[in-house]
C-alpha cells in the first residue's frame, strides 16, 4: 500500500468554530475547533464517549449544535437557505457505519437513489451512471440485482460508498468504514478510498479506530479528547505528542505494530 501523497495547502471545506454539543447536562464538546482542507484525507479518532459521530452528525446537519458554528464550503449551516442546503448536500456524500442501504432495493437501485432524488436525468442515464459508480468501487455487474441481505459486509460497504459517490461529491464522510472487515478486506478498502481521493480530488472526513488506516491513507489525524480537538497533525507528529491518550493510542502495543507495518 502506498503512503499518502503530499498535497498543497488549500482552502477549508469544513470550518468548525467553538462547537458546543450536549445531551441534557452532559457536555460532549466544548469550544471545539476544526478545519478540513480541500483534498485532505482526515482521520478522526478519540476514546469512547468523545463524540466522534456526534461531531460528524453536527457537520452534516443531523444534529443541531447547542453552540458555535459549522461551515461547509464557506456557508454557515445554521443560516444557509434551502437552496444552499440542497447544494451542500449535492456536493457531499456519506457512508454510515452499517452502510444504511435500503433493504428492499437492489444494489443498482440503492446506488441510483441519490440520482433519482436530486436530478431529472433520464432513467437510462441514471442506470448508466449507477453502473459506473458500482464498477468504480470494485464490484462486478453480477452484484447489480442482489439485495443488501445477499451481500458480504465488505460488499455492503462498497455499495454504500458507490451511493455516496453517486452525485460526484467533493467531500465525503465515512463512519468507521473498515469496521467488521477482515484485515485483507480492510486494507483493500483503505486503498480504494486513497485511490478515489487521489483520482477524484476528494476531501475525506473519516472516523476510524483502525490504526492501519491512519498510517496508510490519512494526510492528517484529528484527535478528540477533553471535549475538543486536542491535536490535528500527521501520525508521525502525533507519535511525538505528550498527551497521555495520544501516547497510549499511537505508542501502545497496537500502535507500535501498526507503525512497524506502515
């Protein structure tokens, strides 16, 4: 697996400032800041309860923050118009942890669903585009008419990724994309994400616990701890951090094994 390529500094496609997230009296995030630059593959890590998925949901609009601001492509999520929200949705794609596929639809129809919802393209064009996205993620035509229950875990994730790419987004969100995959399948999925990022100039926001993924494909890693982002840096820089959780995560037994394999 090739190491991530160096990328030039570009404008921010995600800007989070002073984010406050809470459920009742329980504060998840306080004064959280985070920038994600165009073309960057960002890994997001943190211990249990640090609010990784809460942060993702706040950015994509599934959760209303209790304070602070979130901007996507320079547009504030709280004040964006309906048309601006639709445009942001078209420019982004999301792969949820379990794929979130429609169980009653075939692979082809699942991948085509964003095109049906957001475009007025003819049915044959939608079909051709869906077939292209399915091929892009490494699935064969024989998968087109299978239902999600007939797919392996790895295939479901690839279908979910194909659907996330259906509208040719500039930014994709991935929630634990290699969770549940065997090491070979996880490595193949990592390489797919890296190749797509390089070929399509995608910006990737990826929540993961997989150290191999961080070393193999991420340009930077954002670490959630103490209710905010305590560091955003390359894995090599994080290995030199004095923060207790970062030291344990990257330099503990599993971290050392991933470093040796990188």
